[in-house]
């Protein structure tokens, strides 16, 4: 599938020490990350974390203050490389007076090698409204045109800024199927999202960014494995919060009446020893959900000392 000087070797995206500052504002800081060929990498973080900044750097739409960007073995500023990428921007602002069909036809013509059947089939699968002017479409409906645009030339690399944010649940399912089909054909996907629940089914790995810095890169199952346990206790003698918080690996989530909720990282042994003297009458322990893991990263408390950003 690969063309030109790039023999399909090496990662699809390689970011090395990438830094972008906007005046005194931090965009991203020393970002080092690779996306392997055929991989689906989810780039996650809260508002303002630096996701769109990174995506614009990957696309060569903005220049870094330091560091390097390599895409499909070359620079994203080379036309030959750009043609092999499908890009969904955060907001589609192209030619608001054109209908979706006119825009797609014109860009397909410029691109070359795009089949009308592919455009129609993508538009039908995503329920894109092709005949109304883009400015009259809702954000979600503009997003569908943007997705057709990103996928229509069957690119080797898809770079998608929040592709699922405007889509209803049925379309999110269709999007997941589309991604799986393209990956089965050898494509690589780099997509951003606020929400792991929306992209969990399609991503192989996630990179989590907070305040411009990578805080974790792992598989979804790896994240689950190093999740803390959430423990609910009922005690005859509830000790002071500081006593509970002093138990190794324990963070107090809630404490009311005779009930205590705790988050436990690592071994449960110190907690089990400590509650011997507290008159425990009931204990329920469960692994933290992905949502709780993410909140921990977003808050800035590391889930554990596991493999951090590499
Ligand atoms: N053109 C710009 N000029 C000045 N500051 C900018 C510019 N673009 C981004 N920033 C700043 O860089 C930081 C990262 O912004 P970015 O848009 O990359 O975040 P994001 O993770 O995509 O957020 P969201 O989820 O809200 O879209 C923010 O502090 C933002 O204010």
C-alpha cells in the first residue's frame, strides 16, 4: 500500500520531544510518542490538554518550537505524504456555501483516485446529508461530511480530531465498524477524544495528555490491570480520616456514619491488617472502572508507578 521513498517500515507517526508554546501559553511540552503501522491509538485528555495542538503538529499545520514530527516516513508538509493521510479537523470550516456533495466532488477531483461509489457508500453509512449547504448543517451533520472527506481516498493514515463527539450512539457503532474495516486493510489511526467510553472499542492503546504533557501510554487492558481497588467498609469503630489515609496505598474517598469508601493501590495486606482492630462488619472490594482510572489521571494522581509515557 505504501508509495514513494517510504517502504512501509517504521512507525506511522513518530513524535520526538515535541514542544509548542503560544506566547506564554503552554500548548504541548516534550511530547514523545510513536504510533505503529496498523495501530489505533486514542489520544485522550481533558479540555485544553493539548490534543488539537498535537494533531495540528502531526498534520504539519503548525510548526513546533522544538522537536520533530515524522509521518509515514516523511514530513507531513510534503504533498506526497499529505495525500496518504485522511484528516478530520476539530471543526470543518471549508466553503460554507457549498453542499456536502459539491465539496466532496471537488476535493475528490483534486485528490484523484476517489471512487464515487466509495463516497456514496460512506455517506449512506454515516447518514450524511449531501444536498444542503454546509452552513445550514448542524455540527454533528457537518462532522459526518468531514468523516466522508477523511475516509474517501482510503488513506494509509487517519488523523481524526474528536471523530465521535458529535455522533449519536448508532453512528458511533458504524464509525467503530468503519475503523475496524480500514485497519483490517492495513490503515493506521490516530484519534483524539475526551471520553474513553466512546473510543474504547476501537483503540488498541491510549495516550493520556494533561496540561500539555503525556501522563500515560498503555493498552486499555493494561490500564484495567493496574487499576486501584475500590473498597467499601462498615466498621464498629470508624477511625479519624488521617488514620485511614496513613495506611500504605490507601486514599479515602468518602466517610460517613459507620461506612468508609477507600481506593487501594497495590497490596490489600496493610489495609486488611489495619481493619482487624476497627471492628469491621462488612467489606466489598471491586476493581476501579475505566472512568475512575481516567478521573485519577485527569486529577493528577497517578494510578500507580506503572509504565508511564515513553
Ligand atoms: N492558537 C492558539 N493561541 C493561543 N493559545 C492556544 C492556541 N491554540 C491552543 N492554545 C492553548 O493551548 C492549550 C491546548 O489547547 P488545545 O486546543 O490543543 O487543547 P485540547 O486538548 O484540544 O482541548 P479541547 O478538548 O477543549 O478541544 C490550551 O491552553 C489553549 O488555550
